[in-house]
C-alpha cells in the first residue's frame, strides 16, 4: 500500500512539473511574441516606412481572393485568368526597420464601434475592398453586412461594430447642375458635412482631373465666382486641394477624427518610365522593380499634394505610397479582368493595396 501511495505521489509530482513547464514555455513564447511586436512598433516610430524595397516572401498573400466577400470584378485577377502568381509573393521591407504584419483581430479590437471612410475614386474602392478582404480573412465567421447608397458603400463587421466605408468623390469638390450645365466648383465642398463625423478619413484624389470628352462629368469650372469653360487641370487640382485644406482646418476635430491623404496612384502604360522601352505597358510584367527608386521619378501631381498638405494647420498624415507603388509594375490586372480591357491603373487583389492597408494599420496604431 505504501509503495502504491508513493508511486501515485511520484506520478502527480511529475504531472505538475510537466504542466508548469508547459505553462512557462507558453508564457515565454507569448512574452517574446509581444516583445517582438513592441520592438517593431518602437522601430516603426523612428523610421520612414515608405522608403524601402520589395522582397520575396513565400508566406504571402495574406488571403485568397476567392474567399473575399463581393470582390469587384475589375480587381479579381486570378478569377479572370491571370496565369502567374509570383506577384502575390512580395512583401514591403522598409530600409530602416521591420514592420508588423497586418493583424486583423487587433485592428477590429482597436477600432471597435468606429467608422473608417475612404474618400475618393476607384482607387479608394480598390483599397477599401482590400481592407474588407484582410479583415474577413482574419474573422471569416464574423457577421458582415453591406449597404450601397448613391455615393457610398458601407461594409460593417457587426460583431465589432466596425464600418469600412467608401464615399465616392472624383474631385473632392462639388459638381452641381445649373442652368448652363454641370459645374465643377473649386471653392465648394458640401460633402464635408458627412465626412467630418467619421473616426478615420483616408483621402485619395487625382485620377479624374485629366479626363476629357464623354468621360468628363462636368461642363464648366467655377473658380472664385468666375465660370470658365476649362482651365489648366493641374492648377484646378491645386485649388481644389486648397479648398479641402481649408475644410480640414475649419471642420475636422483632431480629437475625434484621424485624417490621412494618400500619395498619387501611379500607372504603368509605358515601359520607358521604368527603363524598359520594350515594355508597351504592364502586360507580361511579373516582378517588381529592384531597388527603392523609380527611374521616371514622382509625378508633378505628387508635389502639388505635398505643397497643399504643408499649408494645413491641423494634423494630416501624408500616406506616402507613390514610390513603393511605382515599383510594382507587375501588380496591375492588365487584361485579366471581367471585360478583358487593359488596366494598368488599378491593382489586383490580393496584391499591392494590402500593403497600403498594412501601412494604414501602422499609421493609425503608432
């Protein structure tokens, strides 16, 4: 009997030793994981995350596009026949620091009950859908609702009360129908009454400013009370951004709303821009450019944006994605979309906009 009791005690001691050892290892792993995340966040605050290179990473992409809810047909390159997948395997690596991967559950916890709005054109749509795909991949069983209005598209993760909203605005300033026709008013921004109530605002603009002919959605420009048939488009863009800047300084409450303005979205329709005269456009491009600079340099509109932001008194984060996106000549749909038209403007999903949202996550949490 004494032998049995002694053996039972020995077994119990061994069990508790193993249990507490496992507990210590688990806690140690969690401690090191949290420490690594904190170190990365600390590094991020002291480096330019927008300067770096693209590196191959076989753990990418962060989701399968076939699982994304209501993915727009223009962005679903794999579904519409893109034969290569190497473009999905690149991760952005800043020069001076490592950055944390996009953490969907953490994003949803941090922004529980918040409204995140992208304001702009189809590039904003591209980025909004990327964020929805990233979050859906993190919580695939979450209750998601989608509501479409005349100017907005709202996807809500109901379990967290997080709304991801696209507000369509091609020029930021207003277009109003008057007796003479449709007037683009460079001094008017009435939709700002809706925007100012959001918790996060991500603005994108430029794509529509050089549109002419049937695709131009206005007939006249009003500038300072003068109605013109047309004017220099870059100058018009500059004046519209000044109106937007005045709106930020007048109506945005920095204690409630974080404002970001995204750099100019690049296109890839001429290989000369990236020192490859044989490339007619983005078709057949399968890898990013090496290095951290783009041969053609930044577009003029990028400097107009930077100049406009420099005059705003309230905090606006410059979401500087232009150069890192210029390096991704391989990441466009090309002909691999539902109507087979050439698209070297938008981006495949999964793809580059996922990195934009990774950097958005960093900008908002640091």
